[in-house]
C-alpha cells in the first residue's frame, strides 16, 4: 500500500513538473526587469514554502511524540525535517544563483538570507544531535525539544523581513499582499508548489519506512547483545 | 516563594562550588584574554574603525568565553552521579534549571565585567558616557546566552561530544540575541542615535522572554523524560 502511494505521488509530481516546465520555459514571457533568470522563482519560492511548512509539521509531529511517546511520531518528525532541510538547501542554492545574476554576487549578508542560513545551521545541529544519541527514547525526546526551539527561531526568520531593512525582493505573491505577478505568471508557481509538496510527501514516506526499519534493526541488535 | 527559595539554593550551591574551585571562571577569563590578544593580530585598525566594530568584538568575546562556563554547568554534576541525586531531590527540573541559569548568569557577568575594561584599555576604546545603558544591554544579551546555553547544556550533558555539540547548537540559536546586543553596543559606543535602534531592545527582550518560558516549560522533559 505504502509503495503504491509513493509511486502514485512520484508519478503525478513528475507529470505536473514536466507539464509545468513546458509552460515555464516556452509559454511564460521573460520578466520585464530581470529577464529569463526570473524563472528560478518557480523553484525557489515553492521550495522555500515547502521547507518552512515541513519544519512546522515536523515540530507538530515532535510535539505529538512528547504527548504520546510513540517512536513512530519521532521517525515521522525526523523524516519531515530531513526532507525540509533538503528543500531549504535547494532554496538557498537557487537564491544564490539568482543573486549572482541580479545582484552580481553569490551571497550577501542580507538579514533574510542570514536568517535562512541560521535556520539551516540549526537543523544541521538537529541531525548532529540525533546522531550523537544512541538511546531511541532519549534521542526522540531531545530532538523534539530542539525542534520546538528551532521552530521558534523560524518565526524570527519570517518576521525578519519586516524587522530589518533588507535587500531581498519584497513579497510578490498575492497571498502575501504583493500582487506583483501577473496571474498567467503566478499559476505555474502554484503548480510547481503542488508538485514539490507531492515529491516531498513521497520522500517523507520513504524516509519514515527507513527510520522504522532502523528502529527494528537497533532493537534486534540490542536483543542479540542481551544474550 | 518555595520555588524561588529552592532555585536560589541551587544557584548558591553552584556559585559556592565555583568560588571554591574557580575552574570555569578562571578558564573563561583566560580564554577571553586570549581572544583579545588574537584580535590584535587579526585586525590592524584605526581607533575610529575599532570603535565601529567594538560591539561585535565584545559580544564575540562574551559568547565564546561564556560557553566555557555553560559547558561546565551540568557537566560538573556528572562526577559521583550528582545529577541523579539532584533529580531525585525534592527540586523540580524547572527549579534546577533556573537555579543553574542564575549561577551561570552571575559567572558570565563577572567574566564580562573583567573583560570589558581590559578590552577598552587594549584597544583604546573610550567606554560610552551612557555606561549604564551598555550595562543594561550586557544584562539583556547575557540572559539570552545563559538561558539557551544552560538549556542546551542540560540537553548535551550525557553526550560523549558535549564540548563540541554545545557551541555548534547554541551559536546559531543565539544569532537574533547576538545581533541585537551587537547593534545596541555599537550604537552606544559610537554615540549613535538610540531611538532609531529601539527595535533591538524589543528583539532582545522578546528573545529572552520567549526562550525563558520555553526552557522552563520543556526542561523537565529534557532532564527527567
């Protein structure tokens, strides 16, 4: 059943991405000021939203573990955070490529970029902590607490665009009060978002299964050592 | 009232232990002096330029030196299973945490009070006329470092690589507080307008309040399970 869901999600995500890529590269016109490079937004923004959403869902799953003490919830939290970390890395890389073309630099210590980088480092720490703890219950407990702390930090990231004067372009999407994108140009972005979310869901399902197997193997190993 | 009394008992125990051994404070002050020395090789700046970056340098010293105290906070309880005894005593996790926070706070402030005038003498930075405000910034920024540091010290206490894990985990977490403290210190040292930078005070206070509440709420889970 799980395999069927993963295959279906991946297939639909692949089809949407293929169809959308055709629209993005052949139908959507170049942006008036930025030219062709603006198309990177179709990957940058969906990846950013997916990663942020993922970190929060990961936190809720971690809170679920703290309430129910079910290790499966910890596995789900770790899988979601891992996939979100991958999407966060995609966001930083695509943003950096865009910055090289538009700003002329690969990286600038703009508060928004810095905060995003900070988030990335926090989640690297999250996985370092998980690796350092062998007992599954202690690992789940401590990483759940770290996940909650990390998500509070993400709030600072979100708010930083309002708190600091920033080089980062202002919101362009209508839902964030931007309204700076023509409807024909905005629609592919949401389709890409849907495809990336489905891809993320498939990856999370694969990782959750691997985590469950790892728990089983660890339990068997401990059982074997007991004799 | 009982909460406060037991918290203060934990803080007094930690401070007494530190006053007798002086291991963390001595190491921390020495480390702060070493960083001050290293900065002199890293930068060869005019006095004007030094004043501009003084806020940043100061808080780097405070954060690095503070970590040595925070690292010892829970680790010193591992000898003779003292941590287990403390957890078994009629003191809640929150009290234990808050007591250790207070002790660490006092110790880090002592290190800062020693390194600030040394920094001013070595780098010819005239301390601002608004010294009380700079001290207020130090109090606020240091509380942020202490709360996050003590919480993560509790989280990493049983790890083999705790000395490496603690700085890796806390520095990214501390960035909002450090940025706020650095900006305010820079404004105070250079004599810039404070009203425009009031947002940093709010960020510092918000950071401290949010993470103090979170840590108090979650520390029981970290220590006991």
